[in-house]
């Protein structure tokens, strides 16, 4: 069954309209010219319909056409792009300027790596798919990290640290009763949560900075390496190894590890 993406690609294919025009006009011209009997006329129409239905089957065997159906690296679809825009808005609303910048830069660095790959490798090569799949995994893990940043900062926004500080000052000013000692312990726990959540945000953002550096290093390694004909250098091997190691450990907060 043809997907919506395939139908859209077929509709924008010039050959599709030529085939439809020929299959539509040919039987009527044949019937008008030869004036055949009803059976032969029906067979001519049926043959034209069959040929029209064969066109999508033939196009789906065309590698160039299939490539158009494949999503671009990092492409999330319409719904995914909406989520990315919402993620950007949420980061901005929460004052996470570093996160907003990371969101832009991660996509930019992924696109640059893909461009370098296309110049260095044939898209059918196993190594090309290895680099591309790993780089995309790193990018998507970075998005997961930023989503976790939004969730964490949202939870922090509900905690009034200034109020906690004032309560500590009020309690310590006049001496601490047993009841207030319990309150102080609760405040210390709340502060511990605040510090832990802030540390988590810093770790997530640092992880993304590391991811962007690895994407840059991989692009640089590939740009300076002759890959065709099996002349891969150690620097390129090290680059993909570093990329794969990063992909294996990124997104640990989002996955609950």
C-alpha cells in the first residue's frame, strides 16, 4: 500500500502525468480510429488501466525515487517538527538560553556531517549508513536531553527558594524549637532537591555540548580523510568509535538509567 509520502512523490513526478495522459488518451484514440467491437474496446480500456497501475510499481523499483521517500537525517515529520518548535518555546520561556542555542546548533552540526558524508562516501556503502545512523541517534538523544531539561526546570519553577531562605532566617533569629527543627530539616531536603535538579540540568547541557563537539570532530576527521577505495585512516575510525560510544551513553536521563 502506498504511503502518503509515496503518493506525494508520485504526484510531483513529471512522468506520472505523462503516463496518465497516455493511458487516458490512448484507448479513446484507438476506439475512435478503429471502431472495434465492445469486447475489444473494453480490453483496450482495461489494458490502459493496468499499465497506469503498473507505473507506481515500476517507480518503487527505482533507487533514485526510493531515495526521495526516505526521510532526511534528523527529519522528524510534521508532528515531530511541531514538537521541536514547542521544545524551543519551552526552553526560551524557562530562560534556558543555552538549551535554545543547543537546539539550533545540534541540527546545524548534523546537517554539516551529512553533507561531508555525501562527499566522502557512496550512500549505498555500509560505512555511510553506520556514520549516518549513529550521528542521527546522537542528535535525537540530544533532543531527549533538552526535553528533560524542560521537565526539570518546570519542576524547579514551582519551588520558591527565596521563601525557603526567609524561613530559615526567621527560625534561626529567635531560637529553634523542636517543631521548627523539623521544618528546618524539611527545608534542607527541599534545598537538596533544588541542588540535585540544577546539577541534573547542568549535566544534560554538558552532555549535549560533548555531543556537538563529537559531531564537529567527526565532520573534521571525514573532511580530512580519503575514504573511497578503502583508504580510511585511523582518524576516521577513531571518529566513528567516539561517535558510537557517545550514542551508547547519551539520553540516560530520558531512558531512566
